[in-house]
C-alpha cells in the first residue's frame, strides 16, 4: 500500500475524479484574513491546470496535465498553445530569463507505475521557441534511487499482525514523477513527487540531489482506517495506534534568500485528512524547519514580498495564508492546485480536477 496521494491526483482523469470533495478542512473555523482583493477569473476551460507560472510580457503559463499542454494566457485572457503533447502529462511549468521549463511525463492511467517506471523529461523552450530536452529524471532515479532503503508504512508491527495486511509496508520504489520546477542559478530545482526528492538540474543536464525527504509519521486512528477502507484497504485491529510512515510527496517549491520552502502531501489514505505540511530548508546548512501543518493536500506555494507564505490546498478551502503555523483561507476556491505571486499580483489555478479548470488572478493588499 503505497498511498501515493499525488500520483493518484496527477494521474486521475478529469472526467472520472469525484467532484464532491468538500472544502471544509482548510480554515478550521478561523476567520479569513482580508488581504486579497480584485479576484477575477481570467480564463477557464483548462484540462487539469495543476501548475501555473508568470510568463514573458505579462502572460501567464498554465500546465494542463490532462490535456498534455502548456498554454500561454495573455493579460486579456487570450490563449496560445505553446506545447501540445496528447497522451502525455504536462506539469511543473516555470519561467525565468526568457526560458520556459516544464515536465513531460507518461500519460495518465490511474495506475501505479511499473517497476522501472517511465521517462520523466525536463524540457525547455527558449526565446526563439526552440524546444529541447534537458534531462530525463528517470535516469537519475535508476542510478541512485535515493529512498530505496526507506521503509514506508507500518514499521513496528509484529510478523503475525503484518501478515494480515502485508500491503501496509513497502520499500521506496523505483519511480520518478517530477511535478514542480523552479528556475535557479545555472539550472532548475525539481520537486520529484515519485522519488520523494528535491533535485537540481544544471543547464548542461546534470542532475544532483538536494534533499531526500524523510517519511512522514501518521498515527493510525479510526479515521485513517476508515479512509483506507474507502480505498478498499483493510487495516487490522492490531495496527490501530501504530505509526504509518507515509511517503513524503513533494508538491511545490520556492526560494527566498537562502531558504527553500516546499509543500509535502503525505501519501496517506484519504488526501482530505489534513496531513499536509510546509517546510523550509536552509540551502547552505540543510537545516529544515516546519512552517505549517494541518493542510489539506497542499500542492502549490508562494511567498509575497514581505515573506508571507501562501499555499494552494487542493482539497481544502482554496488559497490559504499561513498564520501561526496554520492555513487561513484568503481566496476561497474549489480544488486550488497552484499559486504564484509577483509583486502584489497573485495567480492561482482552481477547479483543477474538473473538466473545466480556471485561472484566477487577484491583488494582494
């Protein structure tokens, strides 16, 4: 039982996702902070807009995972297709210094990856519109497989207990599923949601490891068992009260100064159990701190010029601002999958798992 929540999200068909997920977990009865105004839907009709980015000349770039596209949206809402790869999953769009980056992964099937997985390509488009493949992240995973020795699931169950549900323990699998990108000096930072790692790819295509994310501890409660049951997984009585070490799926990254901020969506049964977190890591010392907990499937992160942290909660109340270590919804929306901020402008993708996702813009006070 891998409980790879993000893989299920990113591989799901827009037409088969259940749309009854209630955004009730995000605010936990906190009052929204009045920090966002001028909220508008700039464009809609996107096929799985899981990632967005500020593009050149005032445009906004949208990675349409289910449609296999990168779409450029003008300030007036006009759409231009930059990448068209039917049958592929296109995610992780970003832009800097005239170059657009994105990932081309295998198409969505809704199934776990086979052993050895499939190509996971980091590509770029330069100022002249020329596309090149920078690296195949799967090759790094095949060579190094950084979490191969990590035991996921229940580590301390007795042999007789584990025999009742052997799927409740597994080792890190060989799998690369890059999901988020962030242009950096001489390259790109990559959040690999399949390998549970943060990587760096330089301009020559050399891949290096930045961090292997540690497994996330989750207490096996009745709520967890119920959520597992909804997925067709039976959790025996002997595992109640034990710790399930969930896969630490990285969903987005950003950098401010020497600090890298990233969101983690633990692969536990039931993505709406509010187990998501935000961390920050010092790029020089690798010291890591917890910024926020209790988030409902955080899949996007951005910082404003004051250093305030905002997250998109896919199964929460929308876009939330982190206040005292918790998310407070400031832009209510259904299935908010990403958020980006430049100066006082905020952009977000919403209704991302419906047949017609939206691109929303807003102004920060």
